[in-house]
C-alpha cells in the first residue's frame, strides 16, 4: 500500500509468469465470473491521486488483479516512503510484452475503442507483428447507449483472453469495471492512445526519454494544458513529506 493505494511489485523478469498465471486462472472451470475477471491497471501519478479518493475509480483499483506504475514519481516516492523498489513500465512496451505472451500460447484478443479506420490499421499491424494471436473481434469505441448490450454480448461470445480497450469508450477505463459481470472471464486492459500508436497516427516517447522520466515534456508539447498538472505534482510532494513525518 502506497499512500493508501495498492501497487504490485513485479519485475520484468517475473511479468511473463504473472500474466500466464492470470490467463490460466481465467480459463479454470467455475461459476464465479468476477474472480476470473482480471483488470490490469497501468497507474500514472494522476491516477494514484485519483485512487486515494473514495469513489468508483478507487473501487476499480482496489479490485484490480494487477496494478503497475508507469510514473517515475511513483517509483521514487515509494522508495522515499517505504524503501521498496518498484518496477516501472512504459505502456506501449508493456502491451507488446503481453501480446508476446498471448502469441506464445496462441491466446485470443478483442480490440475495443477509437474510430473504425484507426482500429482497422491497428489490427492489421498487430496481425503482422503477432500473426499467431487470434483476433476474435473489434469494435470502434463510440457507441450509442442502446448499442452497448449488443457489443457486450459479442465480446462475451467471442470470449477473448485479453480485451484491449482504448479511447472513445463511454466511461473510459470505468467501462470495464461497470460491465465486469457482462463480459467473459479473462484479462482486460485500458490504454487510452494505444490504437493511435499501433496505427502509426501518433508517436510515443522514446525508451530513452521514458527512462529519464521526461515523457511529461513529450506530452506537454502535444497538449500544453498538461502544464496545470504541476499543481497535482506539488500536492503529491507535500503528501510524501507529510506521510514521512507523521505516518508510520
């Protein structure tokens, strides 16, 4: 627990076994659907602060099967407060790792999000890179409310090992939490701009930039309004100081 938010300590070497175990658990016979539904969360600093507040997003994080940090500030903050070393993951590379694991065991994938043209390009590029993954369906993210039951039923019948969701879905990552009982057992992962990157519509930060923790500058030039996140960062630093002085 870090600032009242659960974070898993999983090294890159341990990750294949962790993912494989979750996949095996999802495939076990049984009627308890919720226990075989595994949400994976890539936690940013803003997500961490959001998860500290009572509400739907906090419940989503508390019930997730795997919560991994993507922010260098989380890793350094955890080291400062607890002395523990967390492994940090770049979202794009993390998804590539998961798809590699899926391909080795010939697991299946469903794509949900973004627009139809982007999704088609993303699917094509995933097929080229991971030809042994069975893509059992795709659906653009912009759905009318009356369309959602049909899409949920299609995903449930397709029964993908991994449901990969991106921007455009109503409710974003909380859509996964709200519909847990209406989806099949398996892994679920939300990653906002992922399909744009797979479709080569957007660039991602280089590995070198990410390792230095400078990806914020990369995204700032894409969206200058991110400047105001500095106030959340200052609040986070103050929280660390308060916990270090007054909390056990």
